[in-house]
C-alpha cells in the first residue's frame, strides 16, 4: 500500500528483528491513517532535505516487536506516529537534525539525533506537538538540544 508519493507501507513495517523472531509486524487497519499522516510529514522532511531519498530504519512497531527490542512502553512507533531514518545524500544524522529543527512547518513532537539515525516523532492525534529536540548520548541517556559534532 502506497502511503504517500515516496513511502510504502512495507517500509514502515519491515524489521529484521521481527523476521528473526517470527513476529507479525502488520499494523491494524485503524493505524493506517496515522501512518499516512506520518508519511506525509516525511514527505515534507524529504523536501527540506533537498528532495534526497529518506531510508527508513524503523517505522511502525507492534507491541511484541517493541518489547523484543526494549523500546519505550510509550513509543510513538507503536501508534504509527514515528520513524527512524537516514538520508545519506543529505548528510549525517546531526546535519539532518539541524536542518529539520528550524523548520516551523514540520510539526514534530520529538526530533532526536540518535548517533547513527534520526528519530522523528509526531504528537498523538489531537495533541499539540512539543517540538522537543534531543541528542542521545551512549551511557548517559538524552540531552536537550543538539550536541556539537
């Protein structure tokens, strides 16, 4: 199922961990509208990043998969409201985050520079985006803002 011009549902559901463990990571039909909205937001991010392809590393996660990877129990991934990605033709995850953080038209709830990828999460339906910008640091958790390279 095509969710937007550049994103297919399969990109949001593929998971090596799910395949290894035999987990069915198919989202329920009720989440398809949220996944479509996330894909539309990623289309805007793609435009901001010069139209370069965005490669999803994680999208939707069913509860079983989220538990298997030790994901947050409140992860936006489980609602279809988040994606982790890279955009090698644009630059590093830090460069991507710097470009996205200043965009007022991108209604993100959380933008996290995770080291080797970017996490872009959106607010629950009906909620106002927090526009939280974070950097994940190994061994010390998250810090507010983007760390220097």
